[in-house]
């Protein structure tokens, strides 16, 4: 093995580094009039803009290749003594595309020339790969590049919006980028041929993006690409930056957004914020001021009489700045009602709960009501062995039980502005802004026709206060001040007429601070502070039907949120390649090197994280009963100071890092004049993220734990174990094969297949969790994890005698001692699978036809498919769930999960009589492990590793699979008579197992798990599935008309452009079961931090019953009144049983959401050559102002690791004081048009919006 790796490294470094080039190729055959091939001819390609000349020679078989050509327009010439000079102008070279130009020379004097006028061919006759090239000029003339954003603010124009023009692709803001069914955000982005992917989190590409007008062309490889391209999943993006030319040229532009072009937000009323009844019925249009402006200039470097850079040295400078200012007046939040603040929850009491349609009664025969508040002091066992409590009279908490720390925090929360239980606080109007600035500079120098050098630099700087309307100490606003620097140097040299050498180096350096304001925790009055002076993070404080607290950011939360730190991404890169033309072959070999490091200063969790739940104020007896609702309220638990979880960490300073290397060899073989075979082999070696000094933990499930009496399951560190957590995969060989056969001059058959390996697992802000931190969960259903009054139980001098937390701490812990002889279960937060170093492998294939209808019109259709394996899939890490199975419970412990008595037994403390009657050995809790608390439930004692709950498998295991099959059709009409058209249609099927994105954490459409130990059962439709997608883009410029100059001037140069996209509706998730099975098996979200995939099994579909009460596309739904999901279509899974439904059904979809954009404007031409012009236009999105409704799925519960889990068919309807719906099965969030943080895929209303564009070019 080591010998193999040594050979590989020698091969890699012999080729210097990498070869993911941003250049294109011209190839062809030189022949005479009889068809005989001509060897030894001199071929030159001259860039018409820069005058740069690139040379090659024809081989003994007459073939030539001009590789590594910068994208642009070229004039090709062929010279040979005794023959006339052959000239072919107007050849457009695109990135990563091979353009074939055959030259037929004629006998004659070399001083004579034969010029062949023709358009560049649209047909791809030289390879079987699938790729798309989009020039920024095309983007600038379509209403595609807009100023969207997430989190309430827009963003600078994003070149990735070009994806919307492609078949098999989808793009939604910056958090959804998907190509050919592969995981979301698994793409690779190259700038000037070298890696520029955001390694912190691929869903934040705009942190380090390039300016749109600085880009000449975006080349997107989607399938079957050549061996020189790799380490990508969902697409390989290559940005080629603009260069200067022999003539000065440039542009100045401004994209202006103002609310006067926008329609109002549905379901809002201006009278509510102006108190002016004359405004009643008018929708709110929040103040929007967006400007994306800038300029570019390029040309030869001229230094007076000292230096003339014509044909030699060129510069190009670009400056783009985005400035947005918003004044928000429609913001709403949920705060405690005046009654709630007094502990009076009588208004929250809802009708009696049911079990299987029958009224619920507790073991004492008392009725059980939804949201009833119970007295935790009265917890006891009923005669039948089940734990019960007594409800507070009138649902009012006595003042003596209200926690003084909770009351101090409550004083900080503003009072409600209306009488509703939810959305009862109108956030005062506030201003927010975002400024992004991207300057860039590029220098090109031609030492000679054989030597070329290019240098590029850019900076992307974004600042924003991230305001949310709350200036109080509990605000979740974290000011943004991101800055990223990109540097590239590329050198090309023609060694011989048939050999070319390329080398490039680069650096990507990104700074990402996220530091909220300071806060003195002493003012809260708790016993001990946490480790950093910031407001603590509170989560889970809201019930979405009857309220609580939901101020801003994550629903149900207060405080700074999850990630607080200063993080950097430092990525040096390099590339090199050698190309050789030999006979009918064009050989190419090269390699790649990427080194990436993430130094950080981390405050995450050092301010203390306290989670709340309804359980601590509810009835423990309800656990696993399958009720149609729950008792208790999170805010009631908060007022009594009873937490459901406590998370804590020290302040740390660490560094993660990894590297990747690659080498490849490929050949393009012109077998016959009509048949080209391209084949190659690529080798990739990627390493897993590691902490620089081995201070990152990993759970070792098979090692004895000294802190748990030798029970298997210990935490190890590379610094002390003298080991590596994983084995890097040494066998990532990826063969590629493509074929292009020209059936006739107008028809090409193209096919290909290849094995492509992806990159190392995404950081996904794993850096937040590098330091050890400690999570204390509730010891049982309804019990408290800690009291607010204690604050930090690990501060110096705490009443428990706990030692302070520090980092790094290599001593045995997890669990840690919280009192002499007491070690409650406590999970590490990182588990690195031993196979996590294996990169994902994809098998791509395609088979299709291209047909030239006219020289400027081409159609193509292809079957495109792929299969992906070894994707990082934390949700499939069965061992990490540390949970029970029905079979194991029965075989090992004699417990039947379908039996109500046994299910209840699992929830009881091990020192309770019913448990001891069945498990007398638990009379000594130390029989589980020394220090195991007697108040822990039986389920914890029976876990495989009772000292832990679940352990998140951040880097692995590589068990995810994807399946994709599609028909992709495309029509391209090149500019003809002022008209360009591109249309695509995709009919596709997308399946997944274990993942829908490159990370499972906080992503749109998260994957849902039913039974993790029945792996194949979890194969499901991808949450992003859209079976049918049609897109049409066109632009048209009116020509001159008639002989009258005045009339011609009036009618000419008007422009109209449009982008239309129609697709199937978003999938609706199958409702979650209420039987609480996964919680009873130790896999639920409350007690298992490994579970990001739902935490429940599914309800069962009733055959023959319609899923919807109305057609979502009928335009007849009023979400303030209508619930359109059919509760009769589902029946809950029986207690103790898994549901039999899939996670998604193809016929269970929400409304279609067409994207319809229109652009209208005019070009004012200044000069006769039409090189200087001013374009003024207006772009509209959602031109018909269609009403889009949010998906009928509730937003996140507010707990960071609990994704959206569907709705409850048995949930009762609730209404606000105006009689408008606030909850119920199929409730569609209509507040502010449904644009609520956490809503999937930004699925709220998007009323018509517009922007004015002015662009001057010369």
C-alpha cells in the first residue's frame, strides 16, 4: 500500500500540481483538395481582441490541436510551403470545449490566402461529455441575474444563477444548487482553473464569489467530463475572468431596486402599521433600496513612451458594489401574552386530547387536555405504575413556582401589541443594510507567441448589521463582516509545435467573523455565569399554535444562536499539465494539489445553551400513548426554570485542515474523420479534516471507557491515541470514456460514461464543534436537565463541586462527574467513521443526438443518468444512534415494544418498583456503570452504551446513495435577425438514500429517516424532486426598418427578453406519527442528538382516499380559512410499530411555482460601428404577480438539530382573535405572506418585483 501511494505521489509532483484548466481547444485535420492529409503544416490561432498568437503544427497524420486557449474569438491560419494560406476567422473558443475546424489547403503561392467565412459550429463532434457554456453577455441581456437573498436581505448578483438556464439543474438563492439529481451543494467551483469552492460551507458561495461583469464565461460540466476534471459532485463550474484587449473597452452599469416597482406582500394591511383606516386593504410594500453598480475597463498597458503593451501586455479592472438599505415595517414576532407573563395559561387550554379517536383519561380517570400545565412537584407513580402529575387549577402556575431568573429574562421581552396568542408583537420599523464590494484586477502578458502569463486578484467584502428589529441584549443579530481574497497566476508555454505546457498557482483566503455584542451575565441573577460575556442561547420556547417566545432568527429562540466565532479558510492551490499531439491522438497529462486550513477562535456554546420543552410542565404519562397532541407548554417550563437540555463549552482556539491531490492522463483519438474517441484515467487522493494538533475528539464505540467503569464507548484524541481516526481511501481511480460519431454533416451521436470521485466531506461548520462541549439532557420524560437558577453548573465554586471545563482536556470523560459518585449520561458530539476518508463515487452516463437544423439552430436530446455511492450520510450511522430495536428488546430483555406496560416501563426510573420487579439487578445503579444515577429511565440503562445518548457522526459514514435518470432536451437558436432563444426540458426521476445534500445539517429538504436499522426501507424520493422542468429564455432586439431615418431610429434597438421556468410542485412530507416510537427506542429528537432526520416514524396512508381536499393549483385557496390536506388520508401507526408509508409520494405535491420574468428596454447606440451604446431597461420577476403560498409544513421547532417533521392530521384548528387560522393539519403560514425563517426552499409569497438596469458599454 505504501509503495502504491509513493508511486502516486511521485507521479503527481512530477506534473507539478493541478490541471483543472479554464481554457478551450481548437482541433482539426489539415488536408489537400484530394483529401490527403498534410503533415508539418504551421497552424496559428490569433486572438482577435488581444493579438496574442498561439502556434501548433500538424502531425504525421495531419491532425493538429491548439490547447490551453483563453476563451474568446480567434482567427485560424494554416501555412505550408507550396500551398495557399488558409484563413478561418470568427472561431469562438469556449471554456472546456473542443471546437473542430478542418482545413483544406489549396496548391498555390503562400502569399495568396483562401478565407473561409463561417459561423463557429454548434455541434460538438469531438467528445461525449455534457457541458454548457454561458457568456456573461448572455446573462446581462436576460432577466436572470437579479438581486435575491435569504434572511430578509438581497445579495450582489450571483453568476451561479446561470444554472437556471440548464437542463437537469436547479438553483434557489445561495442555499440550493443541484445538478442532475446529485446532492445539493456538492458542486466544485473553479476560478481561472483553480479551486475556489467555499470550504466553510458550500451553501454560502457568495462569501467568496467573483463579480459577474468580471467573468467572461461560466463553463459548467454536468456529466461524463474528461479526466482532467474531478473532485466534484453536483457540477463542475469554471469561471474564466475577462482580459484586456488591444482596444480599450469596458462598461458602467447600475441595477436599481425600489419598492415602487413591487407589488404588495399578500395578507398584510397597511392600516395595521399606519393606524390610517384609509389605507385598509392595501398591502404593505416594505421600503427597499438596492443598488448593484460598478464599472469595468480593460486595454493594453501603455506607459507613454516607456512601454507600448499592444499585442503584449493587457489589463482588465472590474469594480462592483452592492448596497441595500431596507426599512422593515411588516415584521411580527411572538411574545408572551400579559396573562402568560403572570403564569396564567388558561387561554392556551385546548380541547380534550384523544387516543385513537377516544377521549384520553389518565390512570386516575381524569380527562387530559391539550396544553394543560402540570405541577412537577406532584410527580408520582399511579397504582398501575405509570408516572402522573396533577394539573394546576385553571392552568395557572402559582407565583412561588416562577423562577426568579426566568422572571428577570422575561422583563427584557417586549409586551404584546395585540391580543393574539401568536404573532402578537409588531416589530417597530427598523433599518437593515448589506454592502458587498468586489474589486478585481487581471494582467495578461505575452512574452512571445510561445509564452503567456496571466495574473488575477479579487476581493469580496460583505458587511451588514444583520438587524432583525430587536436591539435588546437577547437579539440574535450577529454583524456580518466577511472578506475573501482570490489570487491566481497561470503560465503557458509551447515547447514544440505539438507540445504545450501549463502551470498555475493560487490562493483563496476567507475571513468569517461572527461575534455578537457583549452582555454581562451577572445581571441575570443566577448562581454562576458561563465562560464568555454574551447573552445565553435559549431554544424551544414556542408552541406554534398558542405561543410563547419567537423573536427572530430560529423560531422559538432568544440569544446569539448556534455559531459564534472567528473562522478563516486558507486554501493554496496549484495546477500543471502537458499536452502532446501525436498522429491522430491528442494526449494530455497533469495533476492537482489543494491544501485547506480552517483556523478559528471559537465562542460557540461558551455563553451557555439552554433548551426548553413542554415535557417539564406536562404529564409524563402521555409518553408513547399516541395522543393527538401534548400537554404542557415550553414557556411554562421556562417560567418554572426547568430546562430540557444544557449545553456548555470553553472558549477555544483550533485549526482544522485537509488536502487533496490528483493526477490524470487522457487522450482524444480521432479514429476516423467521423469518429472521435476520448478516454482517460484520473486518480484522486483526498484526506479527511483533522485538527492540527490532534485536539478534536471522536467517539470510539469499541474501546473501554474508564469514566464508565470500562463500558465500551470512550472518547479518543489523535494527540494521545497515537492513531488516525480514519483510513484515507487509496483506490480512487476514475476511468472516463466518451465517443462522438458524426452520422452526417448535421447530426452527431454522442455518448459517454465515467467514474468520478467527489471531494472530502464538507466542513459544514464542523469547526464550531471541534472543542469538547457538554450536553446534559433531561434524565427522563418530563424531568428537568437543570435549573435556571444554577446557571453554569461547571463554573468555579459551583454548588455541585464540579470542576471547571477547560480545553483541551484529554482525561477520560463523557460522562463527567457532576457530584461525588454521580455521572449522568453525557454524549460526545463528534464521531468520525473509520471509512469517512472515502470520497463519494459517481458513475455517469449519457447517450444522445445533436442535430443542426440551420447553421444557427441546433436541437439535442439525451438520456442522462448517474448512480452515486459513498456519499457522506450521517443519518445512516446506526451505531451512533446508540438505540434499541424491537427485536433486541424482546430477545435480550424480554420487553415487547407493542405492549403498553412494557413501553411505559422503558420510561420509568430504574429505582421505581415496576422496573425493579423486572430488573432486580438495577437496585444497584452502579451495575449499569459506576455513577449511573438512579433517576435515569430504564431505556437509558438498556442502551448499548448507557453512558451516552446519541453521538452525531459529523464526518461519515459514507453510506449515502443517489439514483438519477432523465431525458434532457435542449434547443439553441444563436443570434439571428436580433433573436436568440434557448429552451430546455427535463423529465427526471430523483431518488436518494441517506442524504439530499452534501451535509445533513440545516439544509433545505432534509432527508427523513424511518427505521435506520432497516436501511433499504429508507430509500425515498429526493425532497428536491421535480419530475418535469421546462425553461425558455429569449432576447430580441428590433432591427432598423424602412428607408426613413427618423422612423427607423424610433423603432430600432428596442429589446425584450424573458426567462420562463415551469416545474412540478414541491413534495409534501408524509405526516409524522404520534406514537412516539422512536423516542421509546432512544432515537427521538429530544434524547438523541444524532438524529437530524425527523425523530418520528410515519403515519400510514389510507388506500383510495384523496390526499388533498383542493387542487393546490386552483388559485382558490384562502390560507386564512382553508386547510386543504385531507386528514382522512392517514391513520396513525399503532403504538409500538413503525409506519409503513414512504417519506414522500409523487402525487402528494404542493402548488407549482412558475418563474416568469420579463425585460423591456432600449439600446441607444452612440457610434456608427455600434461599439458604444447605452442600454436602459426594466426587469420584472413574477410578472403576472401570481400568489404563491408557503408549503403546508410548519417551520422548525427551534431546536437546532430537529428538522421539519410534517404536520399532525389529528391536530385541531386554532384561530386568532380575528378568526384567521393559526394552526391545523395542512395549515399554510400566511403571516407576512408566509416568508418566515425556516420555511423550506424559501417557499413563501414572492410578489411581483422589479429592477431598473442601466448599462453603458464601449
